[in-house]
């Protein structure tokens, strides 16, 4: 089965579960940019609860294709996002093993949101040994909406579980830094 998904900034676990269970994935790059979605935000677990990290983008006209959405350099967001990830996951079991794979992407200046998202997705895919092929769309077709992606129900270890309880469908960063290579087993689990 080929699954067509919207681009996502360190997408939720449900996005990656859809990828892991597919035969192939097409990332839609011709859809119109939609504000306030996982396309330019992710949710991580901080000591005080869930926090959204929002990638600022330059203002765009209505109906601008996602492939043309430019990143903004406003507010030193790259530094803030990387600091937040270090704070959230610095004591997780696998952060020190994977930090060097992510840090360069937060130092690099990407022009387009989709290129930044895809670079992060490629790193996550390599670290999880996810070998389902992914390509970008060549023409617009509807995607599976984020809200329709099934969220895996099984719990896994999370750094702040004692304080916050289990937080479902966080960013893939949460799963990766907490479970490491076992994350692929979680994503493909059918329970």
C-alpha cells in the first residue's frame, strides 16, 4: 500500500507508524500550506508538560504550495529548538547516541520548510532503519489528514512518565530518544 502524507516537522509518532507500515510513502509537496498543523510544529515532553516547537515561516499568499514555504530566521528558533530538545531528552537513554545526527541540521540554514522537514525525516529513517521508500509528489493529490492517522495505543518509556504520565503521539523525537532502535518495533506493532 502506498500512503500519501503531508510533510511534518519531526512528525508525530502516528505519522511515522503510517510510514513504517506502508509499502511506499509519497510526501505531498504541492498541497497548499496550512497554518497551525504538524507541518511546521512538533510536540515534545518537557519537565512541566507537553510543549509545541513551532518553526517560523515567512508570510505567504493564500494557496502557496508547501514546497514554496520559506523558513524565517526570526527569533533564533534553531538554537531554541535544539536547546529545548536537549532539555527534554538530554537524560533519555538514546539522546547522546543520536544528538550528533540532529545537531548539524539545527546549525544548517535551510531555505524551505519542506527541505528541513525531509532532512530530519531522512535522519530519523536511517536511525530507525526504516527502509520503506519515500519520495516527494510530482502533482497534487489529497493526503491522509493528521487527525486520521491511527495513534499507536501501546505505552513506551518516557523520561517524564513519573511526573506527567504517558503522553501519546508526541514527536518522533520522543520515541527515538527514549526507545532508540526498538522504536521501529513500536511503530510496526499492531496492538
